[in-house]
C-alpha cells in the first residue's frame, strides 16, 4: 500500500494509542459480543492451540482462555500486552503465552503448523499487507486449521473518518483503517475454504483517547479452513 517508512508509522500509531490510553483499557473489559459464539464454534471444531493475532489489551484473549484454549497472544504494543497479562492471569487454570511482535511478520516467529486456529479480530483492517499476512497465517496453521477474522465494511461507523488514502483506506489517529467489499476480501483469502462468510453489526463501548464515544461496527466475519 505504502512505502516501508509509512507502514512503520501506522504501527507506531497503535503504540501511541495504547500509551494515550495510559491506565485505561483501550477496548473495554468485555469481549466482542459477536466473537463469543464464534469461539464456541472453534471449540466444537476441535481447536486447542490458538493464536490471537493482534490481541491488544486482552479482552478477547481472556475469552479464549475461558474456553480452555492454549492461547498465544501477539501484539506490537508492550503496554497493551501488560494489560493483557493482567487479564490473562485471572484465568488461573489457563495456559498462555504473550509475545511482542509484528503480526504482519508472524510467519517468522513460529514453526509451520504450530496452531489449530488463528483469531484476528479487529486487527485485519489495520494490516498494510493483508495478503502477505494471510500467507503467514496459512503457514502457521496445521492442515485443516481455521482462521477467524473480521474485516470492516464501508457501512462501519469509522468509514470516511480521517485522511483518505484510497477509495477504501483512511489514516485515523495515526493508524490505518482499510475497508473491504466481499469480493476484495475473497480475492486475498487464497488457500482457505470459506466455511462461513457473514455480514454482522455490533455495538462497541468508547475507546479512551481513540474513539471516545459508543459506536457501531459493521464487518465481514469469516471462518475459513486451510485447504
């Protein structure tokens, strides 16, 4: 999308967002309402080892731990991971690991076939190289493993906010927001068989210092299986 220096600026934007949130959690304390049913579905499909790619301050990672997954959370912000650690430690029986790393380079962090499932929730729209990242996800999944992600649509409340970079991308508070048509998303889901592809909306609480008001998200929600 942009040159390497600009891509690094987008990543720095998220580090700054967590720093501005200071002692507050940026995303709230409750997991995404939509994600709860999907996590139960992953459990029913037999997933055990799960990567939370872009775990942020841990609201959804805590949900994965509650369902008994061995969970690895990865995020670029050390401040976010500190808050995620505090939440994860409340799940006394849960096995987890947190790693500061760039999700877009995740393939270099773990051996191939390390995970049964990868959850990329409220992160995919911030990726500057989504096709590259999906190839990495595919490498890290075992044969028949699952990817669960959401990708913002142009009906999302954040569409059009900030500096327009292209027809489908905007720079907001120093971060990247990309919005997808179904066709655009299907084109980059190479190597995944779509088990579910739905359009869903949900309410999110205010995000301190970032989007400080209640708002509604609209996304494509995809559950895919590695071919």
